[in-house]
């Protein structure tokens, strides 16, 4: 469970209330949560998925791939020739949702999304004073 508030006294109060009812441990300031890398500097928080994206790249052997600028080929959804059926459907299912009869074109499209993610892995969302 992640508890956050601008007032540290409120966080302590919530923690103590939970500790009365549950066996919990306070792990301190959050650094990683649900795949996100979390940083705080002078009250400004940033979150990014660098570690998660690197794990995906490693899982699919794409650590050294060249990033692409767009996650999908412009005409992918219009393609009439879907190509031959993809042999390793188990491997494909780990990447995509269109699993009934994936083709090699689908596999290449799914890999393209992973290559796109490589180019975004350093992007972050920033929250805090002066950001909104």
C-alpha cells in the first residue's frame, strides 16, 4: 500500500492507525511501485518506467534494438496481406492480445511497439509545485 500526503504528520497518523489493525511494515519513501521508478527532489515527484521497459527489452532480446519513432506502421490496420501464420503463438501471446490466429505481421507489429518503448524509456511524468 502506498500512502501519500503533503503533511508528514497525516502519513504517520494513517500508518499508526493501520498498524493497530494490520501487521504492516513502513518501508519509507517509495522508490519503485507497480513497475514505476519514483523519485522525489525538493517536493517534486517524477515517475518513469525505465526499469520496466528495460525488463521487457531483455525478455524479448531487444536490448540492442534501434528505437522507432512511432509504435505502429501507418498502414498496419489497413493491410490486406496479413502474411503467413506465426509459428510460435506462445511467444506471441506474451506480447499481444490478438491471439486467435496471429501472423508474422502481427509479431513484427508487436515487436515494433517494444522498439518504440525503448525510445521512450527515459521519459517521465513530473508532479509538484509549478507543474500544472
